C-alpha cells in the first residue's frame, strides 16, 4: 500500500520529509480498514449472539481516523 501511494505521488514532486510519516500512517489505516471489510464480508455484520461484529466498530474507528 505504502509503495503504491509513493509511486503514484512521486512524479508530482510534492514530497517533503514529513510526508513519509503521514503516508505511512495512511497506508496502515487503509490496510486495517480493508482487513475489517474482508472480515465482515467473510463472517457477516453480526456475531454468533446476533450483536454487531467487533469489526463494524473497528472499521468505523479507522474510518474516522483516516478522514
């Protein structure tokens, strides 16, 4: 994910030293959102007790962090 973002943005020449930290954080957050989505697709929105899956809440938190 990180390499893809860097490869996409490098030609613009807008990178600075602080950007590596920001892009790293964004790539990790996007990866975690994708993992939550994968888990929800495989296991559904509800757990065995009929309660919302923990991944619903995790994905929501990561989305807030990202945006």
